[in-house]
């Protein structure tokens, strides 16, 4: 995982995983630039149709959750600190519908 985060292009992962992660990065950071040729490249790397669909669904759900969390100001607490010692501004917020 650290190798992937440090340098995806040289990380010791299969070409299927690398192709999928590169595609998802593009889909997240520049969705308007993603083209059918990008999906064709996934297929050429050995990613199945089902794998492509699942990867896109997971990506979409995480992106939606991230954008909603940003919009409502959700802050992730410092998990290295015992919860009983969280400062007021460092506590997770409870959202009530």
C-alpha cells in the first residue's frame, strides 16, 4: 500500500491493479477527460467488465462521500489520541437528519 501511494507507476502490483488505479485516479481528478479509450486500456490490461463496473461504482461512492463530508465540514479525529482525550474541536461530529 505504501509503495502504491508513494509511486503507483513503479509499485510492485499487477498490471491489472496498476491500470485500474491509474484509471480511477483519472476518473477522480479529471473525470471530463476520461474517454472510452481509457476503458479499452483497462480491458487490454486484463480487467473484466464486472471488475471495471465495480471499480467505477466504488470510486463514485467514495467521491460522493468525500464531497459531502467536505461540504458539511466533517473532520476526521486524530485516531492516535485516545477518544476520551479528544479536544472539543477534534471530536467527530454527529450529523442528524
